[in-house]
């Protein structure tokens, strides 16, 4: 049996009881480590905390293992119970759907244990979840690669009055272009896009395209470490969020669409020009 288990967003305490029971009865435990991270990242202490809770060792599954060597995980699941741990919810990334499809094609049983995801945790800012359009990903720009395909999706969302969740790039164990051209993989240091970088790139794209989907005065909400004890949420125009230090990763950004009065009331509690300090360190209470 292959158990695909969501870990939630904060730390080791966010796993569900059902998920914990499943992990404890599995003989092998893999942890996906490139679409998202728990608050402690991939630190030795953090992984050791999980291993102590589960009572068994964890094998870190990077992008290369999951996308190119999934057979290793599935071969284990043929003969015994295997847990594949995913930060957030198991189906927050299409890679995990592919793993499930391949397992079922091989006749391997699959059980899924859901958990909180950034896709619903962003509701804490007050923007209603059913008022979101298509989610976009913002990749790191390079000297030779500066994609803008996300712009059209944001524009369509804004035309419909819908909010846009922007997921920001995470680069963990990514081979450098130079090493790939030489035929020998050499991995870059981990990088996590900040809200500030995302806004700079968004403004660069709209200026380059001469578009009007958004500008520096467009209202946004910046989220850092959503689901953690020290999560940070700040609402305001792009130009204002550019100067905010959101601290450690992970970050994401929401570009607002047409807002309802109740949404505005909630957003106002996260603006920098209010007397409410919750925009600096939000404890999750509403």
C-alpha cells in the first residue's frame, strides 16, 4: 500500500491523527522536499524531530527522485506499506497525482490522507476562497529567461473581478545550467523567492508588455510562513509591500480582484497604516 499523507503547513504537530497512524505502520517513509517545506525546512534538527515523532527514519525525496526515480518508491510499495509525505495537502502539486496514477497502473493500493494547504489557509486574510481565479506560479528570472505567461492569467482573473494566488518559486537541489551543458550535474544553493522579488518581477512584466492588468498601486496581500506560529500577513499596494521585510520563507502573494465590503473590513486589519499589530505576527486567531 502507498500512503500519500499531507503534513499541513507549520511543523511536526500539524499532521492529522489519521496521518500519524498511517506513518507509524509503514515500513518505509519518504518525504517530498521540493514543492514546499515545513517551517524548519530541511534542517537536520527538523528532520530528526519528525523521525522521533514517527519512530522511524525518513528518506528525503527530491525532485530528481520523485520525477525520475519514482520506480524506487513504487517498488517498495509493492511489497510493504510505504508513506509518501507531502507538505500541505497531497494534491497541491501535479507531481503527486502522477505518482498515484503510476501506482494504480501497477496494481498498488493507494490511500490518501488530506491536510491543510496554502490554497485554503490564505482564507485567513478575509478574501473569500470562492472568489479566486486561476492560480499562477512566479519563477525566478535569469539573464536569459524572463517568462511572462502568468501575466495573461492574472489579467483574465482581474477582468472577472477575481483574486489571484501567486505561488513563488522554490529552488531546492536544482542543477545549474552551466553544469547541465557540461553533462555533469552540479546543484545550486537553495533559493526561495520573496514577496519583494515577486513584485519586482510582476512590475517588470507589466511595464514590458505595456499592460494594465495591475500596477504599483494595485492592492495585494503578502503571506510569509502561513500556518506557522510566526506567520506574517500584510495587505497594501504593491509599492508599499516592496519595502516590507517579510523574513524567512516560504512566501506567497495574492493580487486582489473586486472586493466585497466584508473582505475589505478583514483586509484593513492587515494594513500597515492601521493600529492593529496582527499584520506583523499573526497568531491565527480571527
